[in-house]
C-alpha cells in the first residue's frame, strides 16, 4: 500500500428496494471524501434519500479507462472514495473492474462493502441448484461471439446465471434451449420491487 494513500470502497447499493441498503454501506458513503458513480443523477437520488451530501465523480462504463487515472491520483493523494453503481455491486456487469485492477496495481487498498446482488437474489429464489453456479453476465447480442460463449458453457453441470434485457428474453431463452438442450430455467425480473416476478 502506498504510504498516506486513500482507500477505494466498493459499495453495493440496492437493486430496487432502498430498504436493502446496509448500515455499513451508509457509513462508508458518509465517511469518504467523494463518491464515484456510474450515473451521478441516480446516485445523488440515493444519497439524498439517506441525507448524504458528498461530491460525486462520474464513471460510466464507456469512459472508465479514461477517467480512472484521475480518481486513482486522488486516492494516492490520501482521499478515501466510494464507488457505487446504479444497482448492486460495482464491477459485476457494471463499471469498476478496470478501476479496481489499476488500484491494486498501484498498491492501493480496495475495501469491499457487500450488499444487494441481483445474481444472488435470483439464484436463491429460483428453485434451481445453488451449490455450484456460473455467472455469465450479459451474453453477446448475437453472432459468433454469442455462439462461442454458449458452446463454452454447454458442458457445465452448474446452474447458469446471466443478465438479459427484457426485450431479448424470449430470443435468449430460445438460443439457450438450442445450445444447451432441455434444462429447467427461471426468469427473474423487477427483483425487490413492487412488481417482482420469478
């Protein structure tokens, strides 16, 4: 760890129901010098709900590589910061992976603050085997990349968990059935919200 360096807190945020935020997440957000956000508008609403006022820095996925350096420089200067995404755990199908990797490469301290997770919420309520699972994130939209990923996971006996846009669920279920054969499946949507369905 760099002497005098700040810490990067990875703060999981609610995936729908604001009551799912943890006390530790709120403590971290209150304690840091600034908050790095996937979308500052979304994160400001969350922080305002809990009476937290902190300067924010935007870190959208498309600009993570370009913006990480300035954030890391502030950490090396001694400031603590929290990274939050719009919902769930930073770096899991959300911005954060590059920032965390570079923070570790620079010898900075990364502190996970776990909490809500769409992956685990869906898996735990799916009725599918939970002892072993493989998380795919978002499948490629199509073409040879999608076919290659489905070929790669075909031999796995573990439960497969993935994210998909509501507009493409039907197509994805058809592709999964064609590539993987007959398997039980669960589609979870609006988790922790009023219209939650599994």
